[in-house]
């Protein structure tokens, strides 16, 4: 169960909700276009889109955990533990069409300053240790596709939801702020259920 904003607990897992493409121009525009189409198809109003990232603290060390394009950050020690393709699996041979799963010691979430609602503490030291164990085990599914027929595309929200659900975090009531949507979140939850069987 969420315990509210991150407290001064030595070990824990903090969830950040980040407006899609915060600080950029192309990604927010593409996101709005995607959401307009999805809303029209679903006969509903368009909503703000969010992606999620985690900060995990264990034994005095802090790790930034997120999925991002492979070409987005130049630091060599950015904690890459897994890579996967974007769009179509064969395109993953090109760096432009690859993503990275990062578990970055003392790393940074590039758009953290745009987080809405601040961090949400979702577990203590035991959960944090479990999340860190699981990060390298996430399946390298194709970003933007539904290869496992989970009902939604795989993306950064899927990674975060999978890590939290697979670590037995109670996600009841956890949702993007401002009535927004986090496309891919339910795919991560669904994969966690499948993986637990």
C-alpha cells in the first residue's frame, strides 16, 4: 500500500510520475497525437500522458531505475543491465532503435524535475532489494509492441509496473496524477501475473 511522499527512510522505493516528453518538443507532440487517436478510438476524452521511473535506495546507495532510448545519455557508467528493440525487433540492431533498462548507481532520471506530485514511497528496504534483484531479469520485449498479447504495448511504464508487481508491492490506488494515463502500465501488471505462474 502506498505510504505517501517519500519519507527519510534509509531504504525504499520511490515512484515518479513524469509528464511524457517533459522538457522536449517532439515527444510531447507525438504523445498528444497518439492520445488523441486513442481517445477517439475509445470514445473518451484525451488525457495527460505520463511515464514512470523509480529511485531505489538500499544500504545507503541510491539507484535510478528506468527504461530510456539507448542514444539518450552518454555517460558510460549509466548502469545498463538490459537492452531491447524499439518498434520492430530487427530494427534493434541499430542503436537508434534500441532502448536501455538502467539500474544506475547514484544516477539520474533526466526529467525528474518535472515529476508531478513528488515521489511516492511504495516500499521499504526489503522491497527495494527485491526490485534491484529483478531489474536485470525483465524480459527484453519490443518497445511499442504487444508481443505477449498482454493487451497493451510494452514501454517504460510496463517495466516499472512489472518490477513493482513482481516485488509484491500493493499497487491498489496507484495511478498517474491529474486524471492522466500511463500507457503500458497494465502490460507490466499482466506480465507479472504470467511470470508468477
